[in-house]
């Protein structure tokens, strides 16, 4: 039948439901032969969190023994200091602590996002997997033994240094989890169980070191183990920030193939993903990021556990988005340090603030997981 004989009554009527459908979650941008997928919601959330992070940094810097005007801090952060005195106070004395909070929070969040995506388990974070406990063991061991507490290793311990020992302890703990928990393929629950065992072992050894060490050194170690941003200097913050940035670049390279492993090993291999190599690179990068963060600010708890899942809920994505996780982790540490170290009448370590913010989330996560398995 021709178009003229069908008549207007046969034309399809507009579908009100189709016209009311929301826009797609993914958009494709093509630039020549290359194509890029992006989520409008994720982009908006990321921009909002980035602006909130800058504002939180300015607030963090402005508070202290003597307050500095918020606008003056913002101007100084962007290279337009109102005077030399403000520039000296902001850049040299206060900004290193703020940058340390951002780097530590972002590094822990990315490490948590990687381990949770790889293990497909929201409980698989460097806190649970024993990486931070191993870093604590290394740092406390050097701090206690260098003070002449036990074994007479003060000279060798002093040469190693607390940051290097903390980094080495975290790497060794991550290697132990990888060797013991990945036999026969990576299983999320097995890795969590092995990580808990490594964490408990490292914690027990740390407690033993504290009992045999000097009282003064033990008290200093306990403060560091809670998570502390005190006495941060550019000499330590800047190299670790650059190293964390380089590791994040590696994370971006393995993020897409790592996400494809969530569809199953067979599907990922069919799509050309080298599953073993991708998971190994992702896990090593996560361990290094968590170890760097622990060297910088101590074993801050709950950031790596909570930040990726909060970012996933905000972005409504199947796996934790890396960029949003970075901002959530940075904000979490900054706000925790503002509450405990700036606004509290009795300054407390930042780890206490992150625990106060993270414990309710952990309880909620356990309740939700129990409901799903019931």
C-alpha cells in the first residue's frame, strides 16, 4: 500500500512514555578515531566535589591558633596573596598539613576503590587487608627500637628511618595477602579473610613492641598509630604527593580493563583483557598508595573503606568511580581534621575524626549486607 492510500490515521502516534524517558546515563564523545564515554551525573558530581574540596582546604587553612580570613586564604592558594605575612603563614606553615590531608585521603580512597573493584567486595579495603597494619608495624618497630627499647638496633633503625619502614611494612603485608589469598584465582571473601589474619598478626606484633619499648617512644608511636597530621613539612609532603600522582596515572590506565573483570574472567578474556596482569598491577598500585598514605598521615581508618562506596552511591554506578572517590576521601580527611584538630577544645588525632564519620557507615553496610544474604 502506498503512502497516499494509508491516510493520516495510520501514522504512529507520539509515545508520551518515550518522550518522558530520562536521558541516557552514558554519552559518547568521538574525536577522530578515538571515542570517550562519560556520565553527565558523574561529571556534575565530580565538579561539585572538586569545588567543595577547594573550599574545605581554604577552611582548613584559615582555622588555627590565629584565624586567617577565608578570602585571603583562597587568594593565597591561587597565587594572589594580599601580603607577605599571609603568604608565609599559609604557604609555609599551614598548607603542608592541608595538602597532606588531601593526598592521604585521596590515596586511601583510590586504594580502597581498586581493592573493592578487584575483589568485588565492599569490605575489601587496605584497612581490612592488613596493609595499614603492616605499615604501622614497620613504623612502630623503627620508632621503638631506635629509642633503645629492645634488641639494641638503634643504629640500624635510625638509618632506615620511620617513613621507609612504614612503607616497607605496608608493602610486605600486601605481598603476604597477595600470595596467600590469590591461590587458585582471586576470591573476594578469601582475600578479606587472609587480610584480617595478616592485620591481626601485625597488630599483635605492634602491641608487643609497644610493651617492650621506652615509655616516651611508645606514647609517640600510639599517637602516630591513631592517625596524625601534625608536624607535616613540604620536605615530606611534596615527594609523597608526586609519587601518589604517578601511581594514580597508573590506576587510570588499568581502571577500564579492571572494570571489565567484573563481568567474569571468561568475558574479560574474550574482550582481550589479560586478567592476571591487570589484577596484579591494580593490587600492587593499591598497596603502594595505601602505604604512601600511611607514611604521610599514619594509619587513618575507614577512609579507604567508606569513600569508594559513598562515591558509588553518589554517582549511581556499578563500581566505585575513581575521580569521585578521590574527592570524597580528601573531603573526609579534611573535615575530620577540622573537627578534631581545629574546632575541638582538646586537639585530637585525625584518625579519631575519620572513625566517628566512618563507623556509622560501616554499621549501615553490615546491616545492608545481612539483609541481602537473609
